[in-house]
């Protein structure tokens, strides 16, 4: 075996696409896989800094990319985003992984980009431990968001370049002899928790780096991307402070800016004065109906979606809206955003082509329709990633293109959102689109989004309604709650096993590295947050106490929940959750005992849909039924529909099906009740 690490070359894209396509755990999943042409286009659109390829006798067996942007995520000054870090399984116990990472970091030090950002699924313990071993730290969220990842930072290049000129010759020689950063960083545990500590009100992380027998201790200001101080300890134990060289860039801090609001026909439009994000809301809808990002002057600095680089925007009121201007050197982007009679107009002028605009549809339930101007047909699909539209969340270049002349429409039975495609639009998934700014003859690029009140809630889904068929009352129910496992560890209806549970062990499930029960409760970020979205039910170190045999309480989190389980299986189980004072979403999580591929029935915005679990990654519903391993059905629904904005999210994972029963916090906290029942046939 002869392994070569080299930069990406023309012609590699097809081999890389085939490598990713052969393995389900590839770093950038796309429904149906990606082609070499799509990968090549993605590398160009991400403003790739460098892309390393590991080759064994001519075969691509590993990759590591460094990017200024990943489409919907952009780096600040001095940062690069690592992505597409992948090594074929047969090579993961060798040296390729460490060599790819080390060569990427060395490249960063030479080019002057000194902070590395990356994301990782914390349930992928092999990858997570590797990143911790090579000095990656957590400075933000410590639980996975909707995409299943947490973000880590690596400041080793910043430290080494900042103190290099003041190192002892022997320490420099030790640095030159390094083959892997794994032997340098050391000391990080494998726990998913924040590494930030406050020093005089400044958020910092500490490093202790070993260079042979020398040690460097350094403190980093994570918000400004600067070293605060460093000390070198020699082999004899003596220490001295190190002179710190200024980095070749300046990280700008975000300025606080008030949002600008204007109303029309019962809709409220809000333009963020800091990043230009546009949100349209309706009083009767939980969360925004639409969120549209700002097209930055700098094409590789997408704004509004996990944005890294602050920007200076001038926002002035105009009739029915605002005018937003951004300038960078001699480049300028000006956008006029207005809302009139249910039409959001976004008109842009610019000196050079700006970055891209991403628009997120805020309707989680209902249907998505795409008209085809070629034959006049309209396809109608359940609103949810991977349904009807290829899910290209990780590789935007692989998204489906809606041709010019088509119309995109989203409908939840109450609201209808229409986007006329005057020019081609990219459908990244059925709730996320990318719009390009193509100028008309007068030099203005025009985008239109139409909001309508829609009373068409009576459409039917893919199958007829089922008939309730409860289990005989003679069947007994057994349900066990354990505080040590933070939830329900077993539930049987007669001989039917309803839940999957790892108890008494702890395992990974989906993107949750600490799965302990078959039903449990957590606080989560908002279901419509662009920065994170709803999480994965990772417990936050909560200590649960047993209130009674079927009730748990976490006093420090101010959450308590209890199960009411009549002995007869003919009556449903009820779960009541209370979190007074909570500002977050409160979620009852369920891991049903289903086959890896199973039937799912949903009530989504009043329409019934019948699906196979292989057809989606995530869908939302008012009520749901899933087929259990024995062929019976678990029915899940709110006990009091409409109270606290209850919704059900279903996610398919390699571990199995995950159900989240989500309730929003109200003025006095969150309170919800859920009804669970097992039937011979679905009753939706």
C-alpha cells in the first residue's frame, strides 16, 4: 500500500463522487447520491481554499476540504471551514486520517488562515474522538442541531504562527519534526461540553501544546480570534512568557442593530439591521412564514445563515418597506424590500455579482407543489425534506432546478406561499430554495414571493382513512419508568414491544450520543431556528428524580412529566409534560420498536398521507401512526390539539425511527399532554 496525499486535480471529481456513493456514512449525504459534475460544481461554488485527496495506487481513498464558505455557512476573516473529511473504512485504522488533517493545518499556517472550523455528528464517536485528540474545542452549541452536527474550532495554527518567532531553537526543531497534531494537543476528553471559560468577562479557551519536551500554554479570545497570552515551559521546568505576533487579519465584531418592521394586510415583515435577513410572519403561525437571507457584497460570504463575518449595512425606510445597502471597497449591493397586499418584493442593484440568496419556507406541514411549464402538469408532495424533491442539504449544487416559467407553491390549508420562477430556481429540498440575482434590462434583479390566505384544507392524501381497531381489553399493559435512565425503559401491550430502549446501557441513536430510554423529555432550541433548528434529545446532564412510579422531575431544570397508563390496553396512554418558566421548546422523544424500514401514516395540515420510512429524512405532522415490528400501529397525537402549538416531527436515521412530540413555551412556560395508543390498524 502506497498512500499519496496531494491537492485535488481535474478529473478527481468522479472518483470522489463514487467513493462517497459507496459508503452511507459519507460526510455530505444527498438523496440519491451525487455525480462527479455536481461535486465539481460544488467545489467551485464553495470558494474552495484547498482540497486534499488521499490516493492508494491510483484510487481515491480519502478527502479533506478547506472552504471559505459551504453555501449556507461562511467563515470569518482568518478562518476556514473544513468539510468533506472522509476516509474509506478500510483505511481508518491507518495513518491517512492524521496525515490529511496535519497537511491541511500546515497549509493553513502557510496561507495565513489560522482558525479551523468543522462540524461533526457527536454520535460518530470515532470522528468526535479524533477531532478532540487533534485539538478541536467547543466554543458554541454543545448539542446537535437539526442537521445533527455540532461545530468545533481548532486554534493550533493560530497559536503556533503567533509565537513561532519567539520559540527556542530546540522547540522549533521539535515542531518541524511533527508528523501529527494528535501528539501535540493531548489532554482533551471525549465529552460533548463547552471548553469556554470566562476570564474578566472574555470568553476564552486554554491550550497546552507539547513540542517534544517543551510545552506551550496559551489562552484564546474566541470571539475576536486572538491570542491573549502564551507561556513556554522548557524541559528543566523554567517558564517564560512568549511574544505574540499579530495575525495577518482582523476579525470584525458584530454591531448591534435594531430590526426594522413594517406591516401589510395582517403580515409583519422584519429586516434584521445586522445581517439583512428578511422574515415574514403571520400572527396565527408559529414561527416565520418565510426567511430570506441577504446577498452579500462578498460572493463567498453568505449572510443570514449561520453567518460568520459581520457586515455593515445602511438601512433606511421607504414607502411600504426599507432600503438596505452594503458596500465593500468599490462594490455595492442595494436591496429595496417592500410588503404590499401580500406580495414581498425584493429588488436588487449591484456593481458586481453578489452572493446567493437562500429562502426557507416556514410551513412545516402541508403540501408542496411544482408546476411544469413544459406539459402543464403539477406535482404535489408532502412538505418535508426528501419528499418529491431530492434532498441536497449538504451539497447545494446537487439540488433540483425548477425551470423558468414554473411556479412553486406551499400550502398548509391556512396559508399559501407562491414563488413564480421567472428564472430557474434551485430546490435544495422542498422547504429550502436558492434564488439567483439576474438583472432585467434596467439593471434591477427582482424577486417576488406571494402570501395568500388559503381555505383549501380539504384535499385528500395518498390513502383512504383507516378504521379504529383497538386491542382487546383483556391484554395487559406493562410500562416502566426509571430515573437513572431519564425516562421510560420498557412498554409492552400484551406481547407487543412498543419501544426500543438500550437500558441499562447507554448507546448512540441517530445524532444523539447518549440514548438511555425509549421515551424521555428534553428542552430544545426552537423548531424554526435558522441557526440550529430542533435538536436530537441529548440530555443536558439533567438529574431526574422519581416523583412516583410513573413520574419524573428535574427540579434544577424545572421540568416534570408523568405517564398515565391504565392497566387495560383498550385505553390510551397519556403523557403530561410541564416546564413552568421555560423559554425553549419542550419535546417528548420516542424511539418506537419498528423495523429499519416501516410504514408511516401522517395527518399533515388536515390531509392524510401514507409513506414508507425510506421516503423521508424529516417530516412534521399533527398526528402520526407508525407500524411496529409485530405489525400493529403506534398512534401518537396531542391530547389537546392547538394548545401550545403542538406538532410531531418524525426523523429516519440509521438507528431507526425517531419521533419528537414538540410543544412551544408560552407566557408562563411550556405545558403539553400527548396521547399514545397501540392499534391493530392505523386510525388516522
